[in-house]
C-alpha cells in the first residue's frame, strides 16, 4: 500500500483532506503497525485523500514531558510545529490517544493550533456520513465485543461514545465491563506500568483489567489505543485465552468488515 508523504503531495501541487499522524507506536511497533495499515486501508477504500509526514514526523514529546523533561519536550514540539506549519496543515487524525492529547491540548501553547481528531471520532464521522459502508452479516455479527476505555481518550478528552458507536455499526453485541467510561480502569500503560515491574504486593494492573474484560464473556476486546492494545493482549496471554479471545483496534474491526 503506497501512502504519499506531505512532501510528495505538495511537490505535485496537491493538498490532503487530512494528515495522518502515525506516531511512534504506529511506526515502529510490529503490532501497532497492523493498526496503522488497517486505518490507512479504510481511508484509501472510502476515498479520503490523506498524507503522512514520513521521516519528517518526530515523536510528539508526550513521553518525555510525562517523565519531567520539559526542555526536551519543547524542543521536539517546536520541531514538529515548524514542519506542520510549513506545510500549512489544518487537520490531523491520529490512532494514538497520547499523540491526540498532546497535539490537541499542548501544542497550541507553543504555536501549533490544529483541528486534531482521534480516529474513533473520525471513523464515526465517516460512518455517519455514509462514506464507510460495511458488508452485510459481517465477521462479528452476533458476537460479544467489550470495549476498553483509554485514559487519554476518555478521562482526558471526554470521548466515550464515538468508539462505541463505531462498534455498534458492526452489528455485534457490545457488552460493558463493570468499570467503564468515567469509571474505567487504566490498563497501566499511561502510568508507565508498560515499562516496569509492579510494586511489591500488588497485581499487575493489566492482569486485573483483563480479568474484568473476560468476565463479560466477550470474544473480542476492542481498544482505540496501541498501548492499551499491548497491555490487554499481554493480559490475555497470562489467562491462556489467546485462542479464544482477540484484542483488536476499532480500525482493524472496521477494516475486516469492509465489502
């Protein structure tokens, strides 16, 4: 699948409908790359003209700011803003809630103001506008799907309904975990539990969250964040449910149900 970069598109005198911000996970993590490809496939299929920055895209700086290195964050942010403003970018869509939150809420303070949309919201818009048409009797028709709320999408940006409406379009049965929406339990990735061992005497939080997902009886755990996807997948493995329960991003679920 060939995806044009902004440099290539601008060289041909064209401009994209939207810039797809791929993010570090979507670029380098093998599992998250599948989410990137699924989302790009959807955009191509429905005729959305989009581009990526390619090698010009740097990390948003979210991890270093959370780690306390404000100087490094501003250096990274300024470089990205310079590139985005140089191309005259107005609208950005990203599959990562961490990138989404940083680009939307933190870049404006440094001069980078854009219309930033998370792919859950964007997919909902494409479905509502009739641009995404799903095949009848799709892959997940009648199956139980539970959705895990990403902290940076939910609590940080109050986006709860968009991903659920996307899942409802699949004609599957959406079953909620006991702790969901504003009361949802973090998978642990945003709190650095992805990179360290748990504290003595505590259970790994992603194991606890996975148990809640499995209690719903769902055969699919849906996510809208590459880091949540990793944490929930690892949790499923510890429960020895790899063969019976899938962890899939909402973009993958939609891509699997395109005609």
